[in-house]
């Protein structure tokens, strides 16, 4: 994985396109994104679907909780501009060989089926995403995933730093820590990096903010507008 500044397309190119849809992920890739972030939840019949909220109202024309709907019902819904709620497997297929995918284990009970899906794709010889980074706000999901998919890079997600978060980071030997941007300081960046981990901030959309965080030495950001920073990733970004 690159040591250069990382820009992760947060829910795809979600500033311009409906979040967590194949359209948003495709547009992010076309704009040059090399990292995609998505949120995964479980349907009532245990399908892994890519949607942020536990409920359907904000991002689709459906109503109620995702977890009580069968996949067939979820797939009838409009997730924006006629897009369907994608399956995790569809996004992995789209990103295959093109991008690192940060799978955020958002829904309860997602760790096991996600680990299973990644294992199945591997044994079927399907082209993998360049890399998978599994993250979660929930200690239970991340810890279980670590056990079921050893070797996959991990990241805890939190609003802010805390002793419990650092303890989990040590226990699971995570690759990175993902924090809400307002809780980031120069000192915190240095402190996390001293432990050999990366610190990433969500959600950063303004260029001046991104440049300030990068100048502080932050490792990367989640952005709804990856297209805004395209051509600025990696060495060329560092250089200018
Ligand atoms: O994982 C970073 C970020 O996606 C966490 O917040 O609410 O956008 O999933 P949220
Ligand atoms: Mg997320």
C-alpha cells in the first residue's frame, strides 16, 4: 500500500452521485480514485447490501429498516437516479484490480458473512480488489472479523480518540485508525504514527482543509468529492 497521501472516495463519489451506488463508485474510479469506501448492512435473508443507514428513508424511496427486508424487496427500490442498492459482491467486482476497498462493517452481524464472501471470492480465483481494508465503529464486528479473516488490514472508526480505541488498535494490530476530522491534531497524528499505524480523517471535502491536514502529516482522508482531488493523489499530490 502506498505511503503517499490517501484519498478515499467516501460512499463513492457521493458528493455528486447517489451515495453507495454502483454509479457513485464507477464515477469515483473514472475520476482516478484508487480507494473506495462503502458501508455494509445485512438484509433479512442475510444478503450483504451496500447502504449507510439502518433505515431506507434517507437514501431510497423505501421505508423502514433494512434488516427486516428481503433482498428481492430491497432491489426494487430506487437508491437515486434509478440506481439499485448494490450488493457488496457487485462493488467488489467493479473495483477488482482497480482500487483498494474499505468495507465498513456498519450493520450488526456483518463480520461473518463479509469474511465468508472474501474467502469464497479468493477460492473461486476471482480478481481481488487491490486490497481490502475492513473497518468498523463496533468492537464486536471488528474483533470477530479479525478472527475470521486473519491478515486482512483493519481499522477502528470513532468520533474521537480514546484509551479504549487505542487498546483495541493494539490488540488487533490495526493498519489504521479512522477519526472524525475535528478531533484530529498535529500531536495526535504524530502519536498514532509513532505506534506504526496510519491516521485517516472523515469527511474532508474542502481543499484548504485537506491541505492543512496533509501539512500536519495526516496519512489520508475520506472525501465525498474524490474527483476534486484527482491527479493530486500519490507523488504528484505531495509534489504540488
Ligand atoms: O469510515 C469512515 C466514515 O465512513 C465513517 O462514518 O457515517 O460516513 O460511515 P460514516
Ligand atoms: Mg462509512
